[in-house]
C-alpha cells in the first residue's frame, strides 16, 4: 500500500481570476426593446420578481424612458437565474457586475 504524505509547507492556492469574478454583487438589468407592451413588462416583473403594481410600473417606466432598469441586485447565481427567467419571458435582460453598473 502506498500512502501519500501531505506537504505541510504547501499553502492553499489563491483564488483564480475566474473564481473572484463570480463573487461580489451582480445586477440584473432589463433593457428597452421595441417589441413588448408596457403592460406585459409590468406583468412579468410582478410574476418573476414579485414586485407589487407600483414597483413594477416604476421599473417599467425606467426601462421605457431611460432604456434600462436595474431590477435585482445580489449574488451571481441568483442573478443568472433571474436574468434567464426574464429572457424566457422575452425581455432583454443582462447581468452586470457591480463594477460595470451605471
């Protein structure tokens, strides 16, 4: 039987750039498009993000008037899930790291 001995001098390797990029705060941004009706966007925000009518309308108007709205902020994995779901509802949703947000 061969037993591998651990090297007590070896330290854990530092996190790579990819691992660091996955950490931190991410934003789900909905972009304006010429296809979806405003009432449809409000309905999707209510269903997918759990917004009440007022908050859904506020974000829809921000998308319509400013071309974009940050609709959710948090960890990347959940942000990806929200962006994917919004895309399934045919909204244009993208992720931005906290450093990219405008």
